[in-house]
């Protein structure tokens, strides 16, 4: 009887509490999603504006070179051809004259001519936004017409940029350059500078769309206004995930409460059975304790065995800093004997630096056998981490003539992590990638980063020889290495795997013989409990 009363009471309490929690979680999820979308919107706006302004600066530099009409006639062909060769988003460059057309001697279809007064008025009406008086124009200012469809491809939109040419204090012409918006934005998507779904339009006319399949207009999460040289564009952001429906939470709370009531009923019956058979349960408990103790000893023995293997390779890892310490120790003795005391301080600093380096190596290797909480976790800026890592490996890359191509967004959310350990992982991956392309014809390594599903994705890929598919699953094993004897110890990837696991993240690898390898590190942005080794 009591068990039935307890079950009903638990069901009622569970239903109430679960419902309140579900409502709160729904609200928090919506708020978090809105904040993420706003951040993504600002990032996309910055990327689009920066790209268009960068292209405009290239064109402005070209226009500023022409100091006279003779300069325009003489250098137009070579200057514009050179610009279009280096800029994939520009196909044509034309000149709209404001003085007599006869003064310009330009190639065919380059000068925008008017064959009648009616046509001239139509041309001026289409450019009503442009100042026609020298006193109203700024020589370095960029103007823009409304975006229009490309005459070569009706599916592509172009932004017509216009640059005034002022010679002898007279406004003589405008240089008009159509910029391919679609091609420019697809380049941003291909290089992971933009990863979110968005739509770009002007006065209701779509300029560019990057949307998931079967998208609904009511799924829009945020809308921004993007001002480009006097033109206002609408930037709409769509969320890749939608908050859970409230009805689903209600069904879930009923199910959980029902299961809780059944659990109370079963627990009550279990207590009765437990009292009747307490001796047998005590014996089972002792057996269970012994099993857990044996399992813990086995795990610790395995860790100590791994630690013994790691200890065998420590000598190679710390050999370089030990050599530096020995050199500076000899230098200290020589400088003291020769009375050059002002040089001793530099040697001591170098010795301290290398000693700290050895200490970090030993600590990291020792983490395989330690059972303690890690410290030094705090909010860090991923871009600062990338900057430090690249500065460390860049000299080695230059010496080995390896090209490092970076695709890193200018702004990323802060990451809760141990900065030093994450830097070590990325350095290991970059050094491995550099070694992989050592014998390749094209020595190229790619370093990419982007945000997806509340996680930071970091990719290090190379154009090297690749890894045998049968050996991919073994590369994270301590001391396993595909490098020649004496080239590596096999500790880098195993330690990197341990670090990422501690951060509640993942590290993945895909490789193909003859086509290189891709290592992907996935780290959560949310602050989570640190894993214990």
C-alpha cells in the first residue's frame, strides 16, 4: 500500500519539476542560439565588407596612378589587364567620360560612348547618384550602383563600383568596375571564412544565397543591414539547429515521471527482498568490491607500463634543450674567467628557459600515469593560440621551404582550455605535417579553423605521402611512428590524443596514400568538467 502511495507522489513531483526544468532549458537554449547567430552575423558582415573594400582598394591604387589623360590612353590596356589577371572577381573595366569622348583613345568596348543626346541623358540618369561637379566629389571616395545581374550570366549578381578621376582639378571621368558578388562569396565559403547559412539581398532582390535544403522563411533567426558604399544590403542568418518544441518536453517529462514512479515501486520491493536475503547481498557486495579493486589495479598497471615506455624516449625529447644548457654553461665559465660578467646573465636566462622546457616535457609525459585534476584551465582566445603556434613553427617551415597556408576567421569565440597544452597539440600536428611533405614536390601545409555546432574545428592537412589505411588506427599508440628510425619517438600523437581527451574533445584523421593526410581537432566551447587520466 505504501509503495503505491510513494509511486503516485513521486510521479506528481517528477512531473512538476521536470516540466519547470524543461521550460527553463528551452528558454536558455533559445537565448544561447540567438547569441551565436548574432556573432555569426557580425563575422559574415565583416568578411563581406572587408572583401569588397579590399577589392576596391586594389582598383583605387590603379586609378590613382593616372595623372593625365595621356597616362590613361597610354597605360589603360596594360594596367587593366594586369589587375584582371590578379583579381578573379573582375572581368571588365570601363570608363564613363565626363569630357569630350574624342580625348580618350581606348580599346573597343572600354569607353562608354553616347551616340545621341537621348542616350547620354539615359546614361546620366542611370548614374544619378554620382556627383558631376568637381566640388562635390572626393577623389579617393568610392561610389556604387545598385547590384544587377551580370550580362554574361543571368544567375550571377554584380556590384558596379565607380571611382572618380580628377585631373588638373577637373572631374574628367569615372572608372566603372563590376565586381562578381557570387564568385567572391563562394570563395569565402570554399576557404571556410564563412561557414553559416545566410542570404544576401538588396531591396528584396536576392544577391546570394547559401541555405540548407528545405529551408522555411520562418526559420530566420536574425537580420542585419550591411552598408556598402551607400547601398544598404539585407543580411539574413538561418540557424542550423532549432530549439526543441515545448510539446516534446511535456511528453518527455511525463515519460520520465512515469519511469521514476515505477522505479520507486521497484525500489520498495527491492528493499523487502534485500531484508530477506541480506547475507547473500553482503557476499555479492564483497565480490563486487574485489572485482572493482582488481580492475583499478589493472588500469593503473597499464598506465605504469605506458609510463615506462615513455621514460625510454624522454632522453631523445630533452636532448636538444640539454645541449643548449651545456653550451651556455661553458659560456658562463668562460665569461666569468675572462671577466665578462655582463654576458653571464644572458646565458643564465637561456639555461632557465631550456630547463622550463624540459620540465614541461616531463610533466606532459608524466600525465599518462598520474591520477589528479588538471589545473590552468581558463577562457582563452583561439586566435592568440594560433598566433603563438604559427610563430613557433614558422622558422622551421621557412628553413625547409614548406608553405603554410592559413584559413583562420578574424574573430572566434573564447575557448575554455589549457592554452599551453592546446598549443603543444597544434605544434605536434604542424611538425608532423612538415615532415610528411619533406619529399613531396609541392610542399604545402594547410591550417584551417571554423566554428560549427558549438565546437571549434581545427584542421591540419598536408600534401605529403599519406598513411597506410591499415596503420591509421595505430598512430595514436605511444611510440608508434611512421617516420624513419631516429626521426621521431612516436610520443607526439599519443600525447596529443591524451590532451584533447582531457578537454572533452576529439581528434580525427583521414589519409590517402599519395594524397596527404587531414588531422581534425574538435574542441567544445562550453565549459565542461575536465577529464581525469
